[in-house]
């Protein structure tokens, strides 16, 4: 039964009480509402103030043992600093985040509960993943950075500041500088090109490796489709091209106590790429280029004998006479060999007895190109071995269409070095040629040109990027350890010599002044065994008439692995040029070669370069970072030649406070390992 409520007989008090309570509730509600609006207003102002004024411009992303990665909001850049923030290793400008005016907090790590990884998704732009690795043995820390676009047709670009950082490495350029801060190259594919055909490109020796004076190194993943640009004294940038595929930008940044320590960490020998020395007998002999315009092997034989007799008459000692590709082809036609495609012999022409000429010490020059008007190419098509050449995909009838290109003003096809059968045929033919001519040295040129790119075609993955040059180098090592290639990438551990790019016959940074920066550049990238350009330069086929330039050039290359000549010293009227040539050849053999052999063993075990910049012995000395006209052989000899026209003396910077230097113009031998000799030309 429902409970009956007793009513108050006097309604007035009850009404008065109820009315009062209602009025008080409405008043408090209004007050609370006003207070809430005020609090909301204050919070909004506070948030705006925090975001615009008081929020810190940088946020720590990852922290290691001694370094950390920071997101710099105001400049849209990643910065690696020491934890105490007293030193900046590198600043990386991020260019692929859409509107550069937009404020990107970039503080939310999606790799939860992991202090060594950072993940972030940029709205509709890109994903980034950064992982941190520490190496206690080398006191270095490495940040593995991977950008992945979230949609197609999007390029990714990161730029590394040159402000207060001297950078080294990368690729050869026409006017080589040390450091590379003065380089200026527009954005282009980061592949080796022929600098004589493309002066604004990257050439000769190229690695995806950059070293900074603050103790930072950048290594780009070899599978990345990479474009690179240099903006003089400002920055260099890495970019992936726009594509239907979502191409990632992937690289590693390592930092350490100084640039030498980081470099040694990055170049520790890998078990799968153990360094191998080339034929070190090559160091002892000067190379003499024979530039003749003859049209038959008989005339070439006569020129060879005449040149050899001149070397003997002028008492220039034993040397190697280097033949061009044209001269090599004339010799090739004179010997009894077979161009094998299956079992067919292409040429049945008469051969000549070359017994006497085999006594000469010569080097031959070959390339992977073959003229389309040659019998060898026609036989290839008849025998069904067109797959030996770089080709377009098969036609509906199943036939390959070899790609046409030009090489030395002739229409040619290029050897498919990704085809094992083609490589076997070429190496067997070269081995036969060398055997019949008793030739030890082989120059293999022409790896730089890419017929696919010339036709605007995408190469197969086996030959993408600079893989052709790498495969060509591998093929050269199959021929022997006396091979010389004209370009190198991912091949510095192979038993090869690399020929430097031709230089101008002048005193500029495309001529003599480019020589020492090139030595340092090649060595830093692992190519310690190189053949410098001919004394006086060789971009022109004319003889060098500047006697002073010839002598200064000779003085520098006498300290390098091999001395090569294009202009013979007997063309000058004065006997002193001949005398100086004899003296520097002898000093190279007596003093420099034994020193190179000593440090070659160190290179083999540690990959430390034979030729070293001055900061190698004093990595904390800021003055050594930009010196481009001195170099070290090991830690023992400092070479500081004269590179200015008309100068008879120069200033020398001596690095390393713990070293005892002594002048050694007479090439004296070292008495103590702690003493370092300063050799001056």
C-alpha cells in the first residue's frame, strides 16, 4: 500500500522555503557558469601563449650516451647535439613537410616504450622512423633515419648545413675542392658520369659517404634512388625523385669524438668486403702514354720501337708504354686470337710475328663497347648471342634489340656485365690477347656511360644506379690484379688501380691545384691506389709547353703511387728538365714506394688511407680542416709542394703538437717512428 504523505496545514512556509531554494540554485548556477567561462578563457589564452610564446622551440627526440637528436621547430630541422648542448654535430633541414610556414610540433613518438626508436607520421606527407645505435668500442653513436612518403609522386629531401662544418667525400667534380663546401652542383642523379662530356656532373670516384669536421658522418643506403645537390658554402641536399612508387630516403648519421674516430668507425673492414691489394709492382714503373695517329699495326710497331729507344737513350729507366684503345685494336688485329661466340671463329686474317715487340713493357686499353659495324657484332647477331649486349626487352618474336650508343664518335653497343656468359666471353678474350702480347697491364675504361639513361629508359635493377661500374670492376679483378679502371664506386676494397680524371694544363683548380684535393678525396673514399693524371695535365692531346708547370707537377706526383707522362721531358730545350725527371723518378722509387708499401699493409687491415689530410694527426685542430695544398703519407711524411706560378717558397703548416718535425728535402730515412719528416718540393 502506498505510503500517504502528510501535508503541512500551513502552505505559506512551505512555499516560502521552496521558492528560496530555487532562487539560490539559479544564482549559483550563473556564478559557476561565469567562472567556467573565465577559466576556459584563461586556459585558452594560456594554451595560445604556450604554443606561440612559451613553448620551447626544440624537443628532444632520442638521447644516447653522449649525444641526442632534437627537433628544431622554428627551422624545421633535425639537430644532433651533445647532451650538454655545447656542441652541434650536424643540422639537417627537413624539406618534405609540406608548408614551410606551418608549425609542426613533432613531439609525439609512436614507437611507445622504446627509448632507442622514434616514429612519427606526418599528416598525409611522410612517415619517419629513427633508431639509435651506440658503439662503445669506437665511442660513436649512429642514427638510422628512414623517410617513407605516404603517397606517390612525392619527393623527399633533407639538407645538411655547411655552416661551421667542413664536409668531405661524396663524388669527384671537375674543379675538385677540399673540403667540398665550395662545390656548386644543381640537383641531379648521384651517379658517375664522364666529366669531359658532362663537366657539371659527378665523376670518376663516387661513394654515398660524407664526412663532417664536427665529428659526423653520413652514409646513404646503396639501394636508394638518390639525387644530390651542392649549394656553395650553404648546404648539400639528398633527395629521392618523384615516382609512381613510394621511394624511401634512407641514410645513417654517425657522430663521435672527432672526424677521424667517426671515419675509422664507418670504414672498418666488413667480413664480406675484405680489402685486397692490387699488383704493387705497378708502383715502381712510370707510365708513358704513346699518342700516335697511325692506321696500321705495322706503323704502330715502328712507333713503339722508336719510343722505347728514346726512353733508353735518355736514361729514363724501365717504364710502361701505355697504348690508347685505338692502338690496342691495331695490335689486336695482328695477333692470332678468336672472338668466341659459341664455336665460331670470326676472323681468319694473317697474323704477324710479334716476338721482338713482346719484349716491350706495354699496357693496353680496352672498353666494354663494340662498334656496330664490326665483324664481331655481326657474328653476335648471327649466333644468337645478342644478350651479350645491353638490350631492350624481347620483341614478341623473342628477339632482343641491343641499345645503340656512341663511344669515341662511333655507334656502338655496350657489354652486358650482368650476363655471366658475356663476362666469361670478354675475360677469356682479354686473357688471350694479354697472353699473346705478353702484356701485364690493362686499362679498362668506359664504365661511366649509361645507354639506358641516354634513351630515357629505366635500366633493369641489376644495372640500376652505379651497379654497372661495380660489376665492371668485379670483371676487371677476374682478369687480374694489374687492371686499371677509370671509375670507382662500391669497389674500393677490390684489387684495382683507379685512374684519376684528366686535368687541365694550367695552374687552376681544374689543373694543378686540383691534384692534391683529388688525392685526399680518392683516399678518403678508400681508393688509396690510384694513377694520377699525366704530368702537366692531359685534357688536351697537345704537348705541355709550360716548363715550370711540368716541373711543379712532376714534383707532386713523385710522392704519389705512380708517375705517368703524356709529354716526354725531352721535348724541352733545357737538359735540366730531363735531369729533374730522372731525379724524381729515382726518388719516387727509393723513398716513396717503400713508404707506400708499408702503409698499404695498414690499409689492408684497417682501411686507414695511405694518403691522409693534415687533420688525421690532429683531428681537433680547426686550422687543418681547410688545408688543401698539403698531405701526409701515413703519419710520417708531410708533403707541401709549391702550387703557385712563379713562387720559389711557401709557408707550411705543421700539425700535431706531439710530433717532432724535421726538414727532409733530401728524402732522408726516418730514424725514429715518433719523428715525422716534412718533405717539401
